[in-house]
C-alpha cells in the first residue's frame, strides 16, 4: 500500500472504538449476581455463550421440572457469542465443501439436521420474542479470482449431484454485481435459505432472558474452577461457592476445559472485525445490497462481511492469529496492524465508499479444531457431556451441539448420536513447538495457494490426506 493510501486508510480508523459494536449497546442487560454459597441442581451448565444458553433452554423445554443452573465466568455473551459477525448458518460442517470432504456418506443427513436446526432457531426467536434482527437472507460465497469461479461451479455441480443443490444458485459476474456491486466480484454461489443474519449479542441476551423465564438460575462472574465426581453426581467449585449436580454440560469452547484431556483438541485463533459508521441512502445505493445477504470471499484467507438493518457494514476475517502456546490474553483482542489491513481490503472491495469511517474495531479468540467443526463426547462415566471446536460457525451449530449433549447425558441413542461426526473426534494438536510450527507453515502455505491460483503445495496435500487443516 502506498504511503498516501495508507494514511488515508488509517484516517478511516481514527475514531473506531476498541469494542464489539454489538456489545456497545445501551440496552445491554445488567449482570446477575455471582454464586456465593453452595448450590444443588439436576443439571449444571458451565458457560454463558450460545452453547451453554441453548443447553439450559433446551433442557427446560425437554423437562420443565428439571432443576437447571448456569454459571458464566464473566457476563453472558461477552466472548465469541457477542463478537461474531452474526452469520447463523444451517451448516453443521463448516460449509458444504468441508462436509463433502469429511463425511460424504452422511452429508445428506447432516444437511437435513442442519436445516431443521436453523428452522428451530427461527421458531425459538419468534416464540420467545427475541428481538435480534433475525433475517433469513442467505449467504453468497464470492469468487474474486478466476480459479475460484471454477471451484464454485464445481461445488454447485457436486451439490446438485447429491441432491443438495435446490437451495443454491450460481451467480455470474453480472448477476452477482446486480445483488452487491464490487469491481472485485467475478461470480458467486448463493445459499438462499441456509443462512440467517442477526444481531449476535441480542440473541445471547434474549436466550438469557428466555432461560430465566423458564426457571434457570444463572450466576454471572462465577467461574468453574474444578470438576470432580462425588457419589452419584458431580461437584464444581467456584471462587465463592460449590455446585453439586447430577449431570454437567460443558459449553466453555475456547476456554480451558474442566476435562483436561480435551485441551489438546482445540487451539485459540484470534479473529478481527471492523464496523463502519452508518451509510447514507446514497452510499447504500452505490453498492446495492438490497437483500442484505451475508457474504464471504472464497480465498483461504477469507473475509466475511454483511450489512446491518441500520445500514452499517461489518467487515472481518483474513488474519487468523495463533499465539504461541495457545495463550489466551486480552492483549490479543486488538491488533492495529490487522485493522489497517482489513480497512485497506475494504476500500479495495468497495472503492465507491471511499471516505467512510469505521466506528468500531475489535477482535477475540475462537476455538478451532483440526476438522473445522464441532466434536462431542462424555466424561466421568457419562455424567459430563461436552461440545467444542465450532471454529467460528457456532451461532447456529451450538444449538445442535446442545441437543447432542442432552442426548448423551440422558444415555439416549438418537439420529444425532449415531452420526459418525458425533461418534468420532478430530485429531488432537501436537504439543509445542510442533503445534506452532505446523500452524505457521499451514498459514504460509494457504497464503501461497491464494497467490498461485489455488494450487496447494506438498504440505497442504499431506494435511488433506490425513484430514487435517487450518482455517481463518
């Protein structure tokens, strides 16, 4: 980037607040008191993000008489659930391509379950009156390089061959630019019904209120410190108390699991996003985007972007930062060099919006596993269940994961628990320094592939062969 252009891009960030746009809301609910005594319950849910909230809500829906407690180390929705882009996808497999690669024989079933799960989320939002700007707009995967156009055509053809293509539409350059106008767009694949756009923080807060209305007891600023068996149940210690529960569901995702043997299965990856100031009607007209679809480009190092009902554009992704040793630290939540890079890419995509400024810039960790989609299981003789590894696709898939955990805790064999995806785990990451070296080499190789018309080097081909990978 030329010095003058860099200064211009930097100026667009001069007033950006270092906080998630979604969480910077005067309507944010006040935190509930921490646990300061001993508690007893049928089910303890650890984690107040989507995973924990859906688990608590569905547990009460399945059995209104079940005594449910949820604890959260800070405030409900403060982490990934309040910082993401608001893409609520039906896919349980991190997209069609990842599903085809890993579970081709059961992909049709996974797609069916994912579609039913998204329908159930939409129904719950309506039934509980959750005001989270839920819109079933779909999402367009965008090609910005010629080889990506061919890849999207091939993916569409494969979906049709498997009988999954009904909801997908391939858009050529003109058709795509009629939807959203950017000189960088060469084509796209529109999943018309499989993705909804929403306000992620308001979804978390709405689920919190729905849980409270059904009788779930929620304690915020209450971290689970340890987990152990005690007689027929489990005991979880907290800073000021203890909880005795018959069953425990862990929805802690990127944060260190209370089941220590699970920790090698995930790594933290820091993701970053910008939000523009409100666009004028004339600026919106210059880019189109009347139907407010979610969008993401098809590169290995990809951007995701969407427009809000109040005419702001969220622009995120590209960099995926793994800190050595998997360290979780708030110092990584902000990265000015990534904000500058993202802003430059934004104006490359939408030069007609030159001069606009960003109101918010933020980042945070997501949990990534080696197969890019969630894994599940039990511990302590079936008294504890867990779901983790959603890899940035948790807005919708966490509800499915909640159902899986509840099935497992009940000892039930269901269409969910019989899935190979549910029964088998991904490969764990190796210890340091091999983990750092492997992730760094993979990121470099993915960037090289983007520069070389998608051609994958020997390292990426080896990862493909063993079902491993890394995604930004």
